[in-house]
């Protein structure tokens, strides 16, 4: 039997509906609500999609009388298929989630428990420490001048560059590991190096990690000592926020919109945080990252909207924006809600 619930979870409802009508984000709660003309009746602003609900859902005030329905109902209505017929249901599920359909049998076969996520082994740690020291020094040498100028152009002060152990690699083997050419960003938590990420020179690929890195980590996790925290999409945003507003609120990041840390390892860093302000990039990937953060932390996530035309926190800062002025209203509102 087809595992219908798994199909609903796997389906990208926003992309499926977005193929049939133009959708615009209308709200940010629960990961976001999108609205547009109904692809069935054509009514303007009758159609709504909440792709990050559990599972994703849609409605039309006319076609469904305002009642939420799921991806199975959507494809059935759109393609004139009857989900009560097994052959039609199978086709609906394939159009929703692909040809490899999950079954009840495969869902009930429990995988063995996974051990807690750990940092790389001691040998890798030794190599990583040597790489960090070598690249830190190289950043301040003549060969690292362009990389240093780039960091300063991104708004970083010398103390921030030093605090986060930023460095520069010419593209070479160091301590038995290949380190690509670019700016080296180490993630060090509780004395352990979790990953070494390299900001590459201009090109299609922005980042590359040194082999052996464990990237599902929380960058700057050691500073999550308060009941509130600001989470952003990448390390550069996190570092600029730490530089500018650490006195008011600590900042951290999962390193990308797709990472989701293991709570067995990272729960002790997250559990003291009662309110998380999400300041992910102002794009589709950022919206997905916010949804994953909400999936992990639930109602304690409060979404900060980037101003129109601003991509991320670093972009906002470089265009003269005051990070504290951006975040303070959300923090004050959260404190008022908690007080009430």
C-alpha cells in the first residue's frame, strides 16, 4: 500500500501550485502563506497555499468553500483523477512525489538508532588547528591582501576577523588536507573544530568545505547563553550581527538554509533559547531555511522581514542600515507578548 502521509510530506506543494498560477507571499507565520488567482475558478485572491503546514495545504474560498485540502486533492481536481480508484491514486502520488513511492511496509521498517553527531576525529582536529593557524597568518601577509580587503569591504573590523579566526589559503595541501583558494572560515565550538569552510573567489560555486568537515553544526554556538538569539542563513551574516549587536542579542547560524542539526548534540545549546529571531536571506532558499528552523524550534521562532530590495543582514549593514534598529521592534514585541 502507498504511504499517503509520506507522499504528502515529500510533495513540494508550493512548486506544484506555482506551476499553475502566480503566487505571492502574503504572510510569514507558520513558514509562510502564499496567495494568488485560483487555477480552477480564476477568482482573484481566493486561492491560498500554506506549503510548510504539516502537511502542506491549500484552499479556495469558492472551490473548496474555504476548507483546507492537501496535495492529493489538488492534483486530483487539477488532472481530473479519482483518488478512490487505486490506479488514479497511484498516478496522483507519482505526480506529487515522483515515481519511487513510499509504502506502508517501508515506513514501518525502523532503521537502527543513529549515534549522536560528533565532530571530526582527533587526527582531523590536529590538522584543522594547523590549517587555521597557517591561514590566519597568510591573511595578513602580502599574498592575502585582496582577501583582507574583501573582508573589510564586507564591513568586518579587525577584531572580528581575529575573533573568528578567519584566514586565507592560496589553494594548497596543508597538514595532509587540501584547502581550496579563498577565505577560510572555521567553525569552532567548545574547543572542537567542526568544519573549515572556504569562501571561494567569484564563480558559480561560493563555498567549499575541507574534506572531513562536519557541517551540520551551529556556528557561534558558544555564545548562545541568553534566552533570546538571532539566527541567520550564513556565517558572514552571523559574524556581522555578532560584531554589531552582540551586546543586545547573540547571533548564530546553521551555516546554510539546508542544514538541520542533530538535537542529541546541539540541543543543550538550543534549549536555553526561548525566543529565536529568524533573519534568513530574502529569497526562496531563505524561506525554506526559515521553515526548517520553525520545524526544529516551533513557536519560539519569530520571523524578521528584510526590507524590500535587501538580500540579507550583511547587505542591509553595507547599505547603511542599523542592525539594532532593524531587530529592536521585533524584540520589543516579543517581550510584550511574553509579559502579557
